[in-house]
C-alpha cells in the first residue's frame, strides 16, 4: 500500500497518484516535469489516502515509478510532487 497525506499543504483538497509507463522514469523528462513519463493517473478526493498498488494498475512487466501530487479544487498541483517510488513488476 502507498500512504500519502497532504493535509498540511496549503490549498490542497485532493491527491493525484501517477504511475509511469513501463520502463519510463520521471527524472528522464525534467523539461515536462515528468508529464511525458506518466502512463496512469488516479485522482483521490481527499488529502489523505492508503492506496493499494495492485498488479492490475501496471501495464505489464517492467520497471515503474509512482509519485503523488497534492492538488487544489481545480486539479492543479499544489506544492511539489512527492519523492518517487521505484519498483519492478514481474
């Protein structure tokens, strides 16, 4: 499970969980702030979550990164994205 809490970030009303495409990494796309690496997004309508990273969320075998962004009521990023979680899916 992935636990995230953005309750202390001013303006945050929700979370956005982002998973890369297989074998893509956020840091390889610095010019777009990692946007070009994103394969899936999962909005959470709360500033706190315990999100299950189930196998079905990943497109196939490979290496993935997961990050969380705090968002405001318009879906805009508030603050900085979380540290990246890197994992291998087999």
